């Protein structure tokens, strides 16, 4: 399949370690993939769903101990511990390799090793990077075929001397006590063992596209970010693009596939990406451009419905793999909590147990696991952007950060400049909800929504953002904003309707980028004049709008103390710009 000596040398090393009984190169052909689907069905690894109602769709369940990403078993192994930083688990590379090699030794004996060449981003794009994943799981092969571009064209693009990310996965015996997801950024390598859950084993996903790519981006002068990319088209047919980062449970996927409200006739939203953005400065025009390095959506099923996210649901209706949802035994379709209000009377819940409509025996009385997933091709999405496969990416006008704050952050505000915008992203936070374990209302810092995903010291990551800003002219850099759809009133009620009406806020953001509207300067940044936010058709009073846009000293004074506590963990490594911005914010708030 290839004459690339780096690939061939690495393959020989890995074969000697895991000792597979059979080896299959994945060429990406539909014929090969169809044969693998049939094999997975014959062994029970996958279940074929109703092909009339869900053409090309399959079902998979993981072990009950293997249903989510395992942050405590995820490591960044760099030569110096301080290069991994305080937010990552660390072990010395030599020590970790020794530990892992003992686990991998003979792990594919009696099994087939599948070799998956894959491209993150369109094959041949200047943004794109190539990986090769070795795995003993057909489920991984079929998911990677949806989530990335795979096969022979990738090897052709790699050529005889190209570099690639070396990805090794073995599900072995799915033992949680010996489960590791390990990144060696200095070696361009990812090793995953004893898991079969997508987030731990689709190594192109967070492992490569964020942890390894963020390290590559720092060294090569680009950015890998946990951001959606969407295009906003106005009634005149002009399209502008934004990137946006949110912690979990803040409506990121819903925003990526937003449907504008009826009142905003002529406006459209185009989805370029729902999860990850790779950004580079285009030398021709000096602007920041973004691609979505993925080819599919790895979405959380529960809560996805026609009402909450019509476009995401439509994307799942063909050629999709469902993991850990429930099966409706009457017609071999799928169901999950929040899909509709009609759970199937005759169902197989996510652990494989048969249940009737009354006796739910799964975790918390749920038919589908709370983290059950769908892997759907992006091209299925009704609002997928015509620029989705553009190898040059799309030009970014605005970067939006968000969080879930009851009282602190206003509905929207604009950073003063790039440096202040980096600080706004670095202080991004959400308050815990009843859905999360532990106390409600606790502030959790998640800078740029990247806390679990930066493949090196987060203080250096902040520094890289400042460096990127210096490479752009101030007038060409994207403007940076913060949004909060979750502001609450005195009775605990949400003040903003959210969902499609968030388009109104995005329109104000783009008007600011174009210099079409003025804004009110506050201690935290620029806040809209309420008359510049289109509230036509909303049942919302002037008093509520005043509350939504208010900046209250007592909440910000408290928040600044929390920011200081968070930044203290980085010590002397914290960029001076962050300290300067924090000091300036405190002075403005106290003034």
C-alpha cells in the first residue's frame, strides 16, 4: 500500500509488539467497508437496524465500564513534567512506554490488525494532517470511515517521505484498571488500550484533532481549537463566518446547526463544523481561516430531537452508527430520552437487557445511556456549508466564547481588542447545573473550552494565542465576543429564549464586526445598546433587556477573586499579558 519508509519501519515495530494473527490495510472502498459491516454483524459486534427506515445504519454497545472519555486515565507524556502543565496527567515517556508495552505485548494475538490511513481535513489541503491508526476493532474502522477521510488517497497524499501521527489502539480485554489513553506529543504518537468507547479509541477525534494538533499548532504557528464553525447568510446573500467555543451543556451543537426564527426571514445558517476548528493565517490576505478537520459528527444522542436540533437529527437518518442508545424491538429503530415522549413498549435498553415500557433497569432508569452517541456523516446535515470541503478554509470574522452564568456575564459583550479577547477566553467559565455531580452553581473554569484538550502547558497555550494575535493586523484579526444564553432572573427563570433566537445576538456580533452599530463601553468590554438588538416578536420587556445587558460590580468582584485563584496554578509560566489584563479588569470594576 505504501513505500513510505517511516510508515513501514513503524509498522514492523508495532506488529512485533502486538503480534496480530492477520493484517488488513483499509483502502476506503465501499466494497471493503460493506464486507467489514457484514463481518461485524455476524460476530455480534454490530446490529443491523431497519434498512427501510434507517438505511445504512447500525447499532453498537460498549461494555458497561466503558461508556465515556476517561480523563483520569488520559496522559500527556513529555520529557519535562512542567511542559505538560498542571491540567494534564503526566508520566515520563520512558516509564509510560515500559508500562504500556507490557500491556500491548501480544494483545492482537488471534485478532486482525486493521491499518487505517486517515486525513484530518480534506485530503491534500494545506491545513490537513495525516494519521495512521492501527486497531483490532471493526467498530473503530467503520467510525473512522465516517469521522475522517480514509484509505488509498491518504497514502498517496502522504507520499514516500511524509510525516504522520502514529496511532495504536487495542481494545484488548476492556479492563478499566489497565485502561490508558496516552499522548506522546514529542513523538507524534497516541496509544490507547483497554477501551472500545469512541471518545477513547477514535484517535483522530480529541486525541489527534486537539491534544496532538494543539502541540503541532504551537510549534508550527497555527491553532487547533474546540470550536464550532458556522456561516451566517443575510437576506442579501452575503455570508460571514464565526468560530465559537463553549463548555459542555451550553448548546454548542445546537448553535452550530441553528435554525433562524420565522421572523428573521431570508437569514440562513451554514454548518462548517460542530466541534473542532483548525485555524491558520492566510499569507495572501493576512486573515484567519478555519477548516473543520473532521468529516462527521460524534454527537450525544439524549436530548436531540426535532425541536432541539432538527438538523442533527436529520443527519442521523442514514449511514449512521448508534452507540449505547435503546433499540425499539418492534421495528428495529432507535430511541433515546428526549427524542420524543413515546418510549418503545418493547425495547432493548443500552446494556442489552430486554425491558417493557415500565421496567427500565438501566442507569438512573434510562433506556439510553446519558452519554450514548451517534456517528453521522457531516454531508447528511441539511445545513452543511457549501464550503465544507474547501481546502483553503473559510475566513473568520468573529470568535465567540460562552458559558453558563446565572448573574455574572451579560447576554453578549465584545472584548476591547485581541489581547483582552484572549483574556476573556482564558477566564471562560460555567456554573454547574443539576445535571452534573456535586453542588449546583459552582464556577468551573474551562479556558477556551480546552482544559481537557490542550496537549501541553495551558499557560504556554495562552501565550500562543497572544503570539497569533501579533502575527495579524489589528483590523484583520477576528473580533472576540462572549455570550451567555443562561442569564437568570430573581425567580431563577431564564431571561433569554435561546435556541433559534440566538441568531439575533449573532447578527449584532456581525454588525459590530462591520462597524454598523455602536456599543456601550463598560468595565468588562462593549455591551449592546438594547435598541440595536432585534427583539421583534419576542415577549421581552425593556426591564428584562436592561437586566440581560447589565454588568454588576458585586458579581464581578467575586469572579475576579475566582480568576486569580485559577491563574495561580500556572505560577511564573503565566503570560504577563494575562496578569496585566486581570489587574486592569479589577481596576475598572473598582472604579
